C-alpha cells in the first residue's frame, strides 16, 4: 500500500475552527432559512421544493458533464423518455436523483433519517439511486475490463478500479476503509447546527473519496 492509499488522503476533511466571517455567514443562513419556513404557505413551500429538486439535479449532473435540460428532467418524471439510449440514460439518472432527494426530505421531516455520513446510509443511497436502472446502465466498460455494477455495494475487486479524468480514486480494496474514515470525520451526531451546515458544504467530497 502506498502513502496515497492511506485514508488520511482525504484530509483536510472539514473546517475544525471557523473564522468569525464564516460563523456569521452560517448564523445568517440559518436565521434566513428559519424565517422563510415560517412565512411560506405549505403548498407554496411544496411547489418550491419540487422546483429546487429539479434545479439541484440539473446542476449536479452538469458538474459531472451530463447536460440534461430541466425540461428533459420534467419529461422523465412524467415517464416520457427519449428514444436515444444515451439521452434516455441521462433522464433515468436525473429522475432517480429527484426521487431519492424527495425520499430523503420525507425521512428528515418525519425524524427517521439515519446518520447521513454512515456507510449504511450511503450504500442505501446508491442502491435507491440505481434500483430502476436497466442492466445496460449498470454495465461498466474500461480498458481491458468489463463488469456489472452492483447497486449499494462498494468497489472491491481489482477489475473495479477506475479513473475520472486525471483523478485516480482509491483502489477498490481500499474503498471500505476510506468510507469508514469518511463516516468518522463527517458524522452529524457530535456536531451542532453550525457544524452540520459546514459539513454539508463539504459533502461534494463524497464522490471524490470513493468514485463507487
């Protein structure tokens, strides 16, 4: 095992001590969100949440280089998919993103959301995200390798090793250890409200830590 394969590779994981400016920003964000929640009619809030889910899906996919337009996402949510396989797969991915986000929000509202940084929860996310995916979406091809991705499971075999552009994620046999460390560094339980907000801003690190 090389030095690059140690779990501390993901450090710095988060801000241990926030500056006064960041603390003020977190307090303002929290207060503004609380105010908005009090004054907004429930139906308006629900409609806004629907729009925000589509917006989040659009920009999350765009960051990954997947250009799925909002109208294509809306069509997918209505069950209308493109005949072109590539565009259809992007629509399926986007619809899953919206569906899973809504389920997370539902669980949070009823107080049944588990620890967001836990390995079990992250595997559940992955499993839910791909549960409606056709097999051809799960078929992974690379240079000299080919396998079927199993939703809800970490990469674990040499043939699962991959690269994303110039980024080389941890070897497959190290993913479980990285995710255990991820849970230790990002878990919500010991954190207050400000700490949790700051942790959420760093959760984009999750795909980088695993590229599962």
